[in-house]
C-alpha cells in the first residue's frame, strides 16, 4: 500500500492570549486529498487553529508544518502556497465577479494569461458564468460564497482552508457548496473546513471535535458513530461534550 502524503502535521500546537489558552496541545496529521473537518461550538478554538496553520498567527508553543513548510520560520511561504476563505468573505462589493477574480489574480502574482484561463475555468466550475458582470454586492449569499471559494482557489494551491464557509446560507446552498468541496478534494487538494453545523461533519473524510481548545475526538464520522453507538454526528457530539 502506498503511504499517504502528509499535507499538515502539528505536535502539541498551543496558542495563548494572556492567561487564556485558545488552542491547547493539538496534535494532528492530515493527508493529501482529504476533507478534514474541525467541529465545535463557537469559541472552541477552531478559527485560532486555522489562523496558525495559515501563517497568520504564531503559536505559543508546539510545532507544525503545512505542505512541508514550518509554521514558525516559513509563514510567508505558507501564505503563498495555500488558499484561505474566511468567515467574512474577503470580496469587494463594488467590483464585479470577474473583477474580483482578476484583482486576486494580481495579488497572487499570476500572469494576465493565467488569470484569464483560471477565471474561465473557475466561472464554469462554480456556475458563475452568467453572473460574471454583476456587482458582487448584488449577488445572493450563496453566489458570494462560491466566488470567495473561487478566489481562494485561483492560484491552484495544494491546501485550502475554509473557515465556517457556510454560515448564514440556506441548506440548499450549503449542499451545493459541499459538492464544490468534493470536486476540490477530487483534484488532489487537501481541504480543511471549520463548522459548527453537526450535519456537515458527515461530509468529511475525518473530523476532529474541539472543546475549550482541545481536540477531544478525531476519526472518520462512521467510526465515531459506531464507537459511541449513535445515529448521527450531532448525537456523537452531544455525548462527547457531556462526557
């Protein structure tokens, strides 16, 4: 059996803000092509962990690597080698869909020809061809969500971090967005997703459950349900948190 390629690895990763420990001794390995979920209530430490892995926040202690790059010494290189979609979509409302993509292409340092090719590919993949001349402020929330994902994928990164990407959208748009996440993973990319929607854990290859900065469970959803003898990940989550 061919060994799995590790995309992200942490050992004892910790982040403190004064006396408050937001992320507490987290050790994980995540593999190429995997959809890896961080599940937990608001304030559990999911976003802080993502920000450390994205090179946006230095840890207080522990070690970590992203795509083989050290999170302490190579944070700037990490930023250039990942895609990041924040809770608040980093889009410019006064630009059109097409202009937003072109703007981010310039930030990533892509050539005009590559921006044009990637823009056409992404507009088709995301189902936004008919919307490309619309101002972003006029888009429904589900379309803004797709556009934000497209901007995160524009430079074809091997790892994508999605921080609560489906907050505020309706269930149909959430399901459609997860179809795009599967397409992304099928291309060999590693996808990190933080969410507080328990049903979304079912869509991940593996899921970690966080509480008060700690990872208190980590496995495939089916294995977690079998281990805790529950029918849904919501029931698993409730049981683990109570224990």
